[in-house]
C-alpha cells in the first residue's frame, strides 16, 4: 500500500511538471523554467493542490491560415502599437498570438498593460512564458484581474489539438500571493541596505543634485 507522504510527493511532482509544460513551453532565446525559483514554485503548486487556485484547460482549433482572418488581423493590428510586437513579420509567435486573440474575440477589444488585458471580464491573456512569481505579482498589482489565461506552445507531441489553460485564485490564494510578494520585496530592500552599507567608502556616494 502506498504511503501518504509518497502519494503527496507524486501529486506535487505531477503538478510541478505540468506547470513547467504550461508556463515555460517556448524554447529559444529567453526560455525560462519554473524550477529556477523553488519557493514560488512550491507555493503555486500547493495552492493548486489544495484547490485554492482553480485550473481548467480548453481545446481549440489552431488556424494555420490565421493571417487571412480579417477579425484576427484587426485585433492584432490595433493591439500592436501598445506593445513591442511587430506586424507582418510572419513569425510563428505572431500566428500563435493571433490564434489566441481569435479565441477571445467575443470579449471585446483588449488593451495592453504589460500583458493582454480584457477589462470587462477581468481577464489576462499570456502568449509566452511566465513564472509563478510573476503570476503572484500580476494578481497583487492588478486586483481587478480575476482570471489568467495561458496559451502554451501549441505544437506539442501527443496533443491531438492544442490546449490553453486558465488559473483563477480564491481570495485566500490572492492573500498568500500578496504576502509572498511583500516578503520578497522586504528581503530585496534588506539586501540592498546591507550591500549599500558594506560599500560605503568603496564606491563614492551619488550626488543627488545631478538628478
């Protein structure tokens, strides 16, 4: 008979591996991993395991000819000036974003506030990679956000159709996220103060008048 700690470990490991596949699925330059930050990964995993964050997945039909879709082109073209995206480059990520935006066309025209944001539903759409700590920051800095949608890299082995995922935290989960972000900020300020004190006399003090 399987021991309870072993069963719990397997469950947590399964969630962690799934988060790596969902949140950090785009290879190449800038590729990240949820395993680089053990603390935030552990908290995010626990919140999901104890159902404080509701996770759902959705299948969708990826349109290889999305650039010919007038509605998708219009949304992408109107959103692009708010971002660093490029139009007409015919890159794979451009087509992935357009497919994602097409799925949410019924939610109206989004704005870009660091991420794609749909004000009417309080939804944020991610086409790319995002780490657990960045998710904590998002829900902390934007209390109006109710749900996060993540579109992983769609061309995955074993997937009949591509999937996207939603993450919806409870108020209790949001509070845990907020406390975590505050704790990390306090740690950062403490380290900055310590480093500043240790560098006194080595690095000249900045003349505030120059600013």
